[in-house]
């Protein structure tokens, strides 16, 4: 590998599966010391096995200020300042405007929008000079998909947050950007109460809309995150890199 993150300390929230886990693995391969978070004991245990000996894995709820503060204090004490942060933690709960529940809306906004806001706010004093922050948005912030009102609203809010954070943090030498994945085969398809068969059907139903004719893979999104996180993107700030197989372009 090219060691693009050699000697760097990286934080990946929601890094116990899918895109986050793929990014953590790639960061490690590129020389970083990586701290991965997840909100559930079972997913954290699996990630510890998958990343055994090469990464620190912590239980931390990105939507709880006390969890975020405690996590960053631990990182500072054990690793020092953070050079790279991939704010990836998120959930998806589908529901139409007519039938969606307030509880589901609140849960999505709390994890997908409030969580990154809390984490980014708490990160500021812990970021090293020249640090890079990458936020996981989604092509859903540009598309009008039925049933994804809360999710799309949260992701659109994140896109706006990246712009605001750039205005505030670029003068400090900190770059903030977004990666915007299209439909990607990750466990999120099965976390909305769907059976494996329903999750597979939902995923396959998206393929005809994608010009490249397939779903993305987590490793493909991770490579885009690495670009934004590394010195290769040293003059990129406030941008959103879309990785969606052409879905949003045609």
C-alpha cells in the first residue's frame, strides 16, 4: 500500500460494519492507528474480532453528548490528537409522511444529523493541525424517494453542516468534506424490520435505476473516503464526492 495515512490517528464512527468497517480496514492498511465506534455491544464485539490487534473498538453512541466527550477524552489520552475523522454512523427507518411515526423520525434525526453535529463540535479541540473530517451523506439528500423523508432530511442537513463547518474550520487548517454514497450493499438494508428476503428485494429493485447496473460495494466508498481524508485532497474543502454508479447524474 501507499501509506497515505502513515502515523495518523483516525476515528471512524459507526465503523463496525458496512462502509465504516471497510474504511477502518483501508485506513489501517494505509498506516493509520484507527479507533472504531459502534452503538451496540454485539456489533462492537464482532468488529473487535475482525480488527483484532490493529484497531481500538469502543462502544459509543454518537447521539449522546456524554458518550462522545468520554470517547474523545480516551482517544486523546491513548493516541493524542485526531488527524482523520470519518463521521459515518447512521440508521435508516422508512415511513411515509402519512404513516411514519414521530419516534422513528426523532431516532433518524438524532443519529444521522444530531450525532455528527455533536461529534464534530466535540472534535474541534482534539483535531490536529491539517486534520481532515469526512461526513457520510447520501444521494438521498438530492432525491425524492417515497418513504425516506426523515433519512433524506437528515442527510440534506449533513450536507449543509459540511458547508458551515468548512466556513468555520478552514481558517484553522481543517478540511471538512462529504462522501455521498448511492445504493451500497451493507447491513443497513436489513435494519428496518425487513426479512433477509425483503432486504434483498429492496436492494435488487434499485439496480435498474443505476447506470452501472449494480449496487456499490463498501470498499468502493471507502476508497473515496480515503481520497478525501488524505493529502491527495489537500485543496478540497466543503465538497461532496458522489459515489453512486451514476444514479444521480442521468
